[in-house]
C-alpha cells in the first residue's frame, strides 16, 4: 500500500514539476495584479470606496449572471448579511448541511438563529434534497405561510445548501422544496465560483448567494467575499448593512440602524479584478488536472477519484478522493503529509463541534460515510 502511496506522490510531483513541499491550493498571481494594486495605491483610494470595488461588482455580476453583486470583507460576512436579507434572526431556525466549513454555521449563529442539519448526497457531497424533504415532512408543518418546526415551535426561515469543493448540489430540486415549504433559499457558494448547474451559475438559484475570495479559494483578494441577488431592494439593503447603515449625505453622519463594517476595501478589489480576468484560465487548468487524475486513479481499485455530478459543470476547486475506510484514510494522510504533499481530510462534521452539538439533526449516514473516507489532494493551478 505504501508503495502505491509513494507512486501517487511521484505522480503529483511530476504534475506540479516540484519536489518541494506542495501546499493543497496555492494562489497564482500571474496577470495584472501588481499593475492594478499600484494604480489603486496611486489613486489614494485604498479603503472601502473606490473604482475597483465598483468595477469588480459589475464584472462579477455579469460573470455569474446575477443582477446585483455587493462586495464584502470576507465570505463569512457575505453569508451573515445574506441571512439577514432572508430575514433570519433570533428565535428562527436555518437548515444546512453538516459537511461544510465552519463559516456556514458561524454565520447562522451571528444572526441569533439555530442550525438544523440534514444529510448530504453521495453523488454531490452537497445537501441531499431527499434528506431535506424527509426532515420537513417528518418534523414540520405549514402555518400561515410559515414553516413551523413541530419540535421547537420555531420558524424555519432559511435553507443554506453548500456546493462542496465546487461540485454543484441538486440545487433546482432543493429550490422547489424550499418554495413549497415557504423557506428562503440562501446559497453558500463560497467554493463554487465557475461552477454551473444545468448551465446556470451556482449562487444564482437562491434569493441570495454568497461567495468567498479567501487565499485558498479559486480566485483571491487576500480576504474578500460577495453577495449576489436579482432583487433590487435586497441589493440596496445589502449595501446599506455592509456600510454601517449610513444614510447617504454629503457631510452628515447619520446611521439609521446597527450596521456592519463589512465593505471590501478597494485595495483588495484591485487584486480581485486582476484575478477575475484569469478565472477562465484557472478553470481550464483545473479541468486538465482532473483529467490527469482520473486517468491515473483508474489503476487504483481501492481509491475512488471524485468527479462532477450529473447536470453539473464543476470548478474542481478542491480535488477529492475516497479511501476504503477511516484506517486507510489516516494512513494516506500520514504518509502524504510526511512525504512532501499536503493532503487533508474533509472537515469535522459541524454537528460534532462543541458549539453545535445540541442542534437538531436528520439521519446523517452519508455525511458520516464521507467524513471517514474523503481526502483532498493537490488542487492548485498547475501551469
Ligand atoms: C471559504 C468558505 C466560506 C467563507 O470563508 P471566508 O474565509 O470568510 O471568506 C464559507 N463557507 C464555505 C463552505 C467556505 O468554504
């Protein structure tokens, strides 16, 4: 087995043409990054007002096919505001998946709401529409066009599926279920820029979508995020909430509610505009990498390489394999991380973290299955 693992390392080192320790996903700055950063500094507009922020929002909205985009300091802030736009607050509940990065659930908690976890699909690693529907049928009822959780008597206001590692979940079916149950769909598309489901960009199925541009994402602004929506009222509200709820005025400082300092600085937007110009190139490179992995892993009976689900075009943000069981997973992690290649297991399930351990859950069979087997392998753009 260890010989097999060494062969995997050799293969990856050839792909990336390096023998140095290889991080999981390194950013690439090979376009206009320095040029735009210099322009931004020379303009003196380095903070949260500036031409690059406006330009980024316009170009991003165009790329994903959304009417409005509102840039934020990070993806968690984008999700937090997205949930506020969905009118989520104290005493509400939000359905999400246990297999996700902690930010999904942190954002829910910032609003004062409680999370509920339903299972993921084995084909997508994202929220399972069947698990969602089953949970609602067994635990909820509709009263006055609201979804009431019969166990807690609270309103389930929103549902937050996540497109795991960039693979689109069955978002159209999830959207239909949410509509039927009067639940607002908020998409955590933090990982899925460049991923489409039935030709429509992820993040644009819900009332609101949120993306991240953290250093490890497919494109980065250092730190950054964006909210997308087709609803003009929500877009205006997003801008208002992210800019300390300041009432526009030439000199007066009047704020009409408690807002947030969540606007993306122009400096970060300058970097991001340059990164967005290279997205197509990055996507092509990742698809090539996937092809090579698929060919390579066909010879490995005990390892499944994860490929995009049906009806989806995935950005393959993080490449993933499934080992036979937890023991094999741990051996693989130990061997690769001590022999020059960074690999990592999928996140600890959110319902197993201390702060969310009392949350209500559906059956989580698939999430548990994946947690024991999934490992992310080298995914950076190799040019
Ligand atoms: C990266 C990420 C976020 C947001 O992350 P930030 O670091 O705050 O930009 C949210 N959800 C998921 C699933 C993520 O992977």
